[in-house]
């Protein structure tokens, strides 16, 4: 672990996100990683269940960032870059796929075009102020196994033919990557994170579908703005800033 960073390890827990919240409420020092071998109530975005099979990585980072909520929200991109850089230790490029690990907006990491990791941010506002009391970053990585979900094709390191490390080893490296990127984020803001994320962005400059609550938009993924919103260039010339939604690739069924 990086200097000043603590970790609590569980064999089984309801959710590393919930435990991080409990630790923060109890006054735990941060940064603090929560790691579990198994979760009984793991969750992803929009409260979707997160399958928590043995051999995969389930962890949450608890923070008390001194940043405005909008700025703190960009930490999901930082986490995606840290995850991708960590997994490069076991995922090697091929002639057909020189960049096998990619970041998918808003908070997934893909391996060979399939989801290998997901990231979830939750936070609580400080009482009587405009800042955050705390923020948690949940990270799940499919190392040994992956769920079979037709709408959102998934994979694992094992499923992609890569060596499968122990989850503790992955977290040890990832925590170092995260600390390095946090230092850059604190010094220079979102800009260096954004640049690194876009260098890995899946379907950047290509056509995508974005499913919103009541409609689906189609267009070209043209940019990220400085808040992390996806800019979608539509056929009618309009550029739409998407702050929340699910991205799908038209050619992936």
C-alpha cells in the first residue's frame, strides 16, 4: 500500500461500498481500501447486482476529497485509467489488438471489447456546506470468472487467455497507480486524467448509441468536456453533452 493508506480485508461481507460507508461514518482515517474475497450484496451502477464470484477483485476506496462535487466526480475516470494500467501487467498486446484494454464511458474498462471491470462512485454532502463529507470508489474486476450477460458482453482475465493474479496482488499494484494519479489530479486537475482516459477511450471518434431514461441517442463520440460529460455529435449537426446514460456499440449485439 502507498504511504499513509490503510486497508481492511474481509473473507466475506455484504458490500465493500457499504463497509466503506460504515467506516467513514465511524470516523476512519482516509485513504482507506476495503477488500473482500466475497460479497453477498455487491452492486454496480443504477443498483444493478454485481456478481461476486470467488477469485475476482471486489474493493472500495474511501476518501474525503477536498474538492467540489463536480470535480470529485471525475475521479471515476482516474479510477478507470488506474485499473487499465494495472491490468497491463497481465494483458499483453497482440498484432490484431495492440490496445486490448480500453475505457468505456462513463466508468467501465474493456478487455478485447468486453467488460472486465466496473467502477461505482457514491458520496455524501457535508452538513451545512457545499463540499463533500466523503466519497467512495467501488471497483470490481473480473479476474477468474465473468457473468454471462447478453446485453453487456463481459469477460475476465482468464476468459481472455491471460494469467490470473491473486486479487490482493492486483489491489496492491492498483493502489499505487491510484495514488500516483491522485497526486497528478490534485496538482493539475482533470486535464491529465482526461488525456490519459481519451487515449484509451473505446469508440472515440466513432458512432455509438447512448441510452437515456426516455430515449436513445445516436451519433459520433466526439469529445469529453472538462466535467467528464460525453459530447455526442449527431447527424443533424447538434452536439449533445451527455452527463448520464449507458453507451452501446451499434455493431455489438
